[in-house]
C-alpha cells in the first residue's frame, strides 16, 4: 500500500468535510491518504514548504485567498510544486483552473466516484513520473 500526503485548503469547513467524505482515507485498496488541512492560503503554503506533499487540493473560491490564484502562484514560485486539484462550483469555471496551471479540477458538490478516480489516477501518474525521472540516464548524442 502506498501512503500519500494531501494538503486540503479551504476556509470553509463544509468544503473540507465534503472532500474528506468523498475520498476517505483509502480511495483505492492500495492507496492511503494522510491529510494536512489548511484554512488559509498561508497555512497551505507553509504545509507544502514544511512537508513532503504528494498532492494539494485547493478550494477555487476560498476567501480571501482563492485556490486558483494560490495554485498559479505556487506553480511559479516552487521548484518542486506538488500536483494541484482546484475545486470549482460551476463547470464554466474550469478555465480558471486551467489558468491556475492545476493538474486537475473537481466540480462541487463532489461525486465520490469521480473524486476518487481523479485523485488516485493523478497520484499514480505522478508516482510513475517520479520513478521514470529517477531511472532516466543521460545518453550522449552520437558523434557525427
């Protein structure tokens, strides 16, 4: 079983509870999630800077710091920024998540099946990318 650390940012208790309920601790039989909850943008940034984080889930409409803006900021400022999913309330707001450079979006209210699949697929893809990067070998260009 693989254990992943997830930063969950929303100032709204109900939004955080909805994510926790939709995902639980085991969204797949081989995946365990450990959550770090953040109620402010500053707490979310500190959690990402202070811990190894596999995934961040940000409320796109959090106030006063919105999750989409925070995601974009972190993508530019952190060399090892974890993948980010932005929660949106309207499907037409998906462009905001794309602008934020987030790797995914989830529409509130959350569908547990879609939420679990989105999170697990992203975590697995990121883990495979990390292994591939570690195994990559620089091959010199052929002499001409």
